[in-house]
C-alpha cells in the first residue's frame, strides 16, 4: 500500500479491526519512510449488473449515482444519513440477489421508489412525479392518495 503523504511503497499495518457487520476491514497503517499514519478500508468487491439506459447504452452501476438520486428526493427532509445508506445497501443487495448480468434504469427506479415510500412520503411523491412523468394534477392526486394515511388503513 502506497503512503498517501510521501508515496513510499513500504507501509506497515499497526492495527486491524472489523466493522460491526463484519463486512469491512479497517486497517491503521504507518509509513516506514515518513512515519505518518493513515487508515485504509477493505471490502469485498462484488460485481453488480450493468445498467441498461433507456437509449440502450450500457454503463457500470454507480452507488454514487444511486445515492445522489435518493438524496435529491430527500433534500431538506428529516431522514438520517444512516437510513439513506441502508436504502442504498438494500437496493444493491436486491440487484445482487436477482443474479442478472444487466438491469434497466426502470428496474432501478422501481427499487428506489419502494425505498423512498418507506423512508419519506414527500420524497416518494417528488421522485415519482419525475420518474413516472406526471402529466397533470390528477396523477399527483392519485400518488398522494396512494401514500395518504386514509389509504393505508383500508
């Protein structure tokens, strides 16, 4: 592991710990050349499916883009970062469990909508209005009725 401070190739591991879930290894390292310390994280690299866009182009799945979509819908909403992280992880796990080599943006969008519906009703409506391309007020009304407390008790 190269030192991020001086670029030396020789570093030593000073401490190794697992996170709570046991899926990430945190290592404290010390550079043999400059004696500075830094932390590295190791996680298993899992091959997520390729994303097929509406225009047919294929691209790598991006956790960052997924997270950005959720954060945009949840902007100024009272949802914790931990909840967003859990939603992103849940979507990734669902994609992996499906075992497909390719997934469409529509499939990802549906997974995002499900997570937003659980996290925050307003964010769900925001995302759904763009994702489902609401054309008129009636479409908004139907979506709002779908998540309103009165419809949940029926």
